[in-house]
């Protein structure tokens, strides 16, 4: 009974019959019982799906020091490098992203804070892969979210930079450890 | 008196990972950087859909409807990462797509929720999050923007110096159609420096309601780059009452008499609901007309 139905199925397609004939009846039974759609499957073009990868950021998470200096009656500027920031774009195809930065004020345990308007960020030289055009923009006031690097990618790409942070220290600021948080945002 | 200015002295002495748990394990693990990543998965595909829908959360929704998407958050570092997942505001303006600071919300982000706000990801692992967008019935129509962020913050407390918060996101472009009303909209005219008869300087500005609904405006004025680098404010800006569509009204901030004349960089930021506008100008206040002792001094 079962066998009869499989043969009927097979007759719908010449190909399937040839296959049936070439193989032993035993094998054919299992193949066809499961494979009523076999001819169709054979004609389907091979395909695979690539899903978009991630956009990711790798940036310093360790706290960093800009160094120390003696308090001064004159305004001074302190600066330092933060360590490498890398944006990896594995989304594929034509994509763009923006990396931006914002800072809080540099706040001591006591006394007035040094506002974020005195903090600037320079991405410096960009190291990028061939599949991306990246542009750095110097931000001289990190009070608001400021774009520092933009990327236009045509494939899997990475862009790295080692930013320099400069902080204007106003005259006569009190001694102490001044703390700030800098946020990198990439999307 | 000798004052010592110390900003900090640990230059990456210890790689502090995203989570306190990994702190002791990872001091040597800085070879391949790795990072925190986010991607959109399970994108509903239709031949006519926007190709950007593969990259961004893009949709057109009617008020009162909701939709879900899945995103994958990955940790390719060698440390455990505590990743906060949240939506925050964004805008599309002359400078392109720009992100709101921190967790500042806008309409779209306030309608967006995630299945888990915090993920603890072991090194080299990833996790799926469900993002749900629920558009309220009374949502205003138009295009809305936001970003879904995956964020790693330093383990707060003990650290001093320059701390880093890093986040990576998926942009959201959602247009709201059918019903509702247009979002509030207004423009800010030129800032004018004045001096009241009382001698107090003030900043006045004309606000025009260019939207279709009434405005309930509030905001503030800040002064910076003043004589000797002085800053002032924020000073509240007041407006008579709710401003009807198509109408213009003068808003003003009254300042202290002792304020130096300038020049100042004046920035006014006003909002009505979630609509925010700002304007900046360089201003010098008119000199006091009466007795000279009140002359501006730094």
C-alpha cells in the first residue's frame, strides 16, 4: 500500500523515476517516503543567508590619569592620551556610523569643578581598514554630545584612534583629585 | 601656601574591566581588544522594505500599536561585562543624526522597552534581548528617532580620575502614521540684550509657535565666555502663558544688576514637552545710563 503511493508520487516526475530505477527498491522506499518534494528541492538554487554582524566599540574602561601638576595662579592646560578606541563594523554592505563624546565636569572632592566646556577631545590619526572612509572632528567643548569621528563603510571595517584629552585648568583652582566621566557613543 | 594640583596618577595601571567581578583576572588580558557589540536579528523581511531595516530599527506604526524586535548584545572582550541595555533620545538635524546625552529620553525612546535592562555577559558570549515598541494611542504623527544602546560603565565607587562609559547602539527611525496630531514645533528668534529701567540686564527673545498645538514653554539661559571667562546662569526664562498655534510672544530672562556688561556668549534652551529648541548669540548689555559706579568690572 505504501509502496504504491510512493510510485504514484514518483510518476509525476521523470527524474524521480530514474532515481528510483537506479537505486534498489529498498533504498528507494525510504528515500521517496521522505522525499515527495525531492525533485523540487533538486531544482532549487543553492542559497545561504548571511546575517548582519554587530557594530561594536572597544575603548578604555580603565580609569586614566592626565597626570598631576602644581596649582597655579595662571590657567594651564593638561592633556593626555586615553588609550586606543576601536570601532568595528561587521554589519556589512554600505553603512555609516557616528562616534561622539561627552564629558562631565572635572569635579574635585571639594571646591569648584572644572566645567566640560574646558575639555577638548582630538581623535588624532585614524587607523582604518580599506573598506571605510573615516573622518575625525576635533571637539573643543564636551558639554554636549560632540561628534568626534564618523565612518562610512562599504564592508566589514575597523577604525582605531588614540584620542588626546586636553583640559584647561583655570587659575587658582584648589589642589585635589579632579574626576570626570567621558562617554563614547557609537551608532 | 603651596597648592598641589593632582589630577590623578594611575595610567591604566590596572585594566579595570566592565565588571567588578573580573577585576583581578584581567590585568594581563589586553592583547586583542574585543569590545561590546550590538546587532539586529530576526529582521522582518519583505522585498519592498527599506534596505536600512537590516541595520536599524525602522518601522511605520499606527498609534496604539506595538512591535517587537530582537537584538543580540555581544561581549568579545576577555572580561565579564555588565551591559546596560536601554533606549535614549536622538534627533535628526542639520548635523545629521545626533544622540541625546546619557539617558535623556524623547518620545520614541520613552515608548521603547527591553526585556532585560542589565545583562551580565561572560567573555566571548552574547545574549538576545527583545525590544518592544509600544506606541500610545494619543501619539503624535511624524518621524521619530531614538537609539537602542548597549552600555558598559566602570564599576563606580572606588575609581578616581578619568572614567569611561562606552556604548554602542542601533538607531531607530520610526514614523507614526494615522491619527494623532503633529508634534509641537516652535522657532526662537534673535536674542536681544536689554536693560530694564530698574537697571537689571535682561535677555529677550521672540518665540513663534510653528506647530499645530499649543505650547507650554519653559527653559533657561546660560552665559559663558564672559569678561575674564566668567560664566553665569542658568537663569530661568519665563513666558506669559501657553502659546497658541501661529502666535508669537516675547520671552525674557531677567538677570542680576551686578552682571558685567559683556560680551557674553548667550545660549537659550527652551522646551515644550519633548520638543527642545536652542539659540546662541554673542551679547553685550547696554551700559547703565545713570550713575557710573556700577560700571562693569570682572
